C-alpha cells in the first residue's frame, strides 16, 4: 500500500477504513515530504467531513 493510492481511493470513494488509518499512523515516520503532505490532506478532508471513516464494499 502507498499513501498516494490510499489518498486517491479515499477521495474517489469518500471512505477511509480504520485499517488504512492505522497503516498511516504506523508508517508516518518513514513518509517523504510529499507523502506527509498527502497524509495531512487526507486528515483535513476527514476533519471537514469530505471523507468518512467506514468500510468499502
């Protein structure tokens, strides 16, 4: 998994799973600056309600 693919999947579906968020938290120290920016944007979208915590079917 990569943060870029996760970000795009979350934007297109409007959903991020708990497992994906746990992966982001566990790997955030190894992210490049670009990956850190994507993770921050993902967090902002979650805070604003554009992306919801849930499951994909």
